[in-house]
């Protein structure tokens, strides 16, 4: 699973700089954007891909949590703890 997290410092500005052209090339299963500085209604439908059901949203959250747990376990192993 590939999880991409990005501080985009304004998603509309990032979009004008090619964010939505670049994202597909990253082949991410989950994309987390921070500092979007926009409400969903300010974005066009072509710029927003929604988890269209509560079940899909929950699955996405579970994947992110599981990946974070794996990363934490790897980190603990690397520092000898």
C-alpha cells in the first residue's frame, strides 16, 4: 500500500502549479492533504475525489492507521526498542 501525505499550503494554488496532474503519477492508494486552505464547495468536482460512502471512508482510515502501526513497529525495531 502506498500512502502519500502532502502539505500543499493551499490546494487551489497547488492545483494551478500542477498538483492534480502530478498525483496520478504517484500511484498512491491513499492521499492525505494538509493545509488545503479551501472548503470542498470551493473546488470543482473534477478536483475532488471523494470516498463516496461511509464504508469507503472507514476503510481508508483503517488503511492509514494500519500503515502507521507498521511504520511505528519498524521504527521501534530500528532503534532497538
